[in-house]
C-alpha cells in the first residue's frame, strides 16, 4: 500500500473519492502523479454490502446531520435528510443506478437558449459540447456504458416493457434500456449484471461501474495512489501569497493531521464541497476560500424530479432487473412552447417494498397507504428528471447552531422551487401518468421529490470571475492551485443525470493539471 509523507509537497491532494474525485485520482496516477485521496467514509467492498435497502442505506449514506430551509417539499417531508449522498470509498457511485445521458448542445448555453428568466441566475457554461465530446467518449468507454462504443444493451425487464409500450402508444419514439453504466456482458475485468435488483444499493458483484471497483483499483496498481479512508477534511490551508499548501483533516483515530500539497482538488459532492471552502475562511479570505465573488454555495441545483407510478391488474415485479435501465428522451428537447424552459427525461425506477412504503406517499398512513403498498407487485414506476433553474438564493451555508462529530458547523441546504420547476414537474407527471394510462393502469400515483440524489452547481464555472467560482478547467478563479472536481462545477444542470458529465470533466481536468504541473504550476 502506497504512503506519501505528510510533508511531501509534491502530491496532489483530492478530497472525496466519488465520481469526480475517484476518476481524477486514477487519471492523475496513470500520468505518474503522486496522489493522496482523503475520503471521510470507510472502505466498504462488495462483501460488506447487504441486500436490504434500509440496512444498506444505514451502512453507506452520509447520515451526519444536515439542516434545511426554504419552500421545497423536502424541508417538510425530510427535514434532516435534504440530500441522499454516500460517505464511503467510491462516494455516491456505489449507490448510483447508472443512467448516463450526455448533455445536449443548448444545455451548455442555457442563458442564451432560455433568455432572461425572472428570478434565475442562468449563465452560459464557459465550455461547449464539442469541447467536451472527446471526454464524453473517454468517460463512456471507461464506464462501459451500454448502447455506446459497441457495448450491448441490457435486456428489457417488465418495468421497462410497460414503460416502453406506454411510451409508444402515446407517440414517443426515443426510448431504450440505456445508456447505462452496468455491464450487460463481462467488460473491463468486471462481470455482467446478475439482474438481482440491488444495483441501486451497493453492488456485490461489481457489474456496475463505480470508482470503488473501477478507477481506484487501477490507480492503486500504479503505485501512485495513497488512499486514506475515514479521513475527514476540515480545512484547506494556504500561504501568505494565497496559494493552497495542503489540507487539515481528522483521521480515523480522531487525530488532526496536515497533508502538504502542490495542488488541492475538492470533490466532496456539491454540499460538502462549498461547506469545506466556507470552513476554510481565514484572515486573508474572510468569506471563505475562493469566494471573492460571493458565489460559493450559491446556485444550488438538484434537478426537478417527481415519480409517477402505475398499478395494473397483473404483476409487473418492477424490482426484478436493473433499477433504472429505461429512458424516454422525447421531452428532453429544446421547446419552450410547453410553458417552461429546459427539458426532462423519464426513467424507469423501482424501489423495494420497504423504501416504497416510506417514499411513495410521504405523510400518508392507514388504509390509504396500505392500499398502495398492497399493490406493490402490480406496480410500474418511472422517475421524472429535468433541468431546474439556478437561483442565487438556493444556497449551501454553514449552520449557525448545528455541528458535526468534529465540532464543525454542518451545511444548511436552502431551496425554493422556481415557477419553471413547478410547471415542468406538472407536465412530467401528467405525461408519465398518460404513459401508464395508455397501457391500462387501474390506478396512478404521484410521488413528490425524494431527498436530492443529484446535487449540483454550488461552485460554478464562469467565464468572468465575478459570476462564479471556477474557470473552464474547474480551477478556482482566486487560488491558482485549488480545483473543484465534482458536480459543484456545473454552471447549469441540464436534464441529464450528472455522473457521466462529472467523469468527463474529471478526465479533462486531469489533463490540464498534468500539463500545468509539468510547467510547474506552483
Ligand atoms: C440512489 C442514487 C441513484 C443515483 N443514480 C444516478 C444515475 O443513474 N445516474 C447519474 O448520473 N447519477 C446518479 N446518481 C448521482 C450520482 O451518484 C452523483 O451525481 C455522483 O456520484 C456525484 O459525484 P461527486 O464526485 O460529486 O460526489 P460523490 O460521488 O458523492 O463523492 C463525494 C465523496 O466525498 C466524500 N467527502 C465529502 N466531504 C468530505 C470531506 N470533508 N473529507 C473527506 N471526504 C469527503 C464523501 O464521503 C463522498 O465519498 C444517483 C445518486 C443516488 C444517491
């Protein structure tokens, strides 16, 4: 196992080992760069995972306290769980499903495409789709995304067949079982999915791409990776010139350590990343590190979501097969004629009976809930996921009264729906319901948003330093050797599930960092 010295000032330190951090680590190690990854959570592996939704959630999720505020329904339904994120080696890629659409060209130019919408802080990205395309290719190849680069599709499960038939009947044409980052056949040293319905939790077999099973083991083989689980980064340190010098973190024994660094990259997911930048305030940076624009923590996005369920007179057994291997893309188009800007996807979703009972109708109890749960076997489900509008006031701040086990203020997540988000959600649920009615649903049910699984945009890229936190490579405008490497970079959220784009951006950022290190960045 590789270990670098605490005083080794040549290393790149990455905070977080998920989609952004784990991918960046591998890409840097492959280029011979010494890399230390600080991961707050434990190093769980396939053998540790349990095929039980609640136990798996307790084992993997970030359950440290967080607080929430704002008008969103999550503040009422799940006041202590605004977001659903993993705290373990591999980050949320160990819990994710695998849906992998790319952004569309207009989604990198949302401000130009949608205009000046009241109450939004829309901005164009400082990069275009054509610049990212080669990195999308690399990301898809490394993740083994189905339907791409010769990878075969996953088989259709019953949930998908209901969904696809309904889609066809109401005139949709763009539906398929992917792109999806879970193997339909063995690929890259990992097996094919056994279709056990538990890829949404930890995947015992390793058929699903995650940084745990794909990126980090490859990085370790180079001898350049020093992976430190159970290591909670508490502050990014800097010198008198305002350059990052390392990271202070609490190790598994509760000891405060300082790791020096040539470059620091933060990839803690879009709630913990701004929290860490804010916690790194100093006399020189009184409002938090890299926050001269005041934009750190702002423009938090989480996708406009809802779930539509259809119950039928015959069994569907939605839990069998891959959880989200089904997508309808017709509504993801650029078409402001529907009464809202931005597009959305419909994706198959399945929950086990325990999660279904908890999430399907928050707040309901008794005969009403029992009737829904009784219909479990005959239920088909779809998730609606669309582009939400960035708003300056939707924001991560440090809590004034709640601290974590280390005594550090926790993140408060403030979110208000924009009227555009509400209009899109209504449209999505109506269309989803129509899909199920078209194939004879005896009952349809609408479920409001779950705790946020897609957390985006709290340290956004911007052409002008005053508009955001990062430049076009994810380097902070204020601190030349400090990068952000996760979904916080997103200038706008697009309709697509974010992980493929996070991975593509990490591949591109790694090239940039390697180039700059060769020129001696610091
Ligand atoms: C149930 C579920 C299903 C999903 N399905 C999909 C899908 O189908 N498609 C898709 O594109 N996306 C999906 N997602 C979202 C996807 O998992 C995330 O977008 C992605 O993992 C985010 O990558 P990230 O690098 O920003 O953060 P993460 O992958 O969350 O990694 C962040 C890591 O940083 C660590 N960390 C945080 N703070 C600190 C600190 N201070 N010190 C040390 N370590 C720290 C965390 O413990 C964590 O391991 C899903 C998410 C969930 C929960």
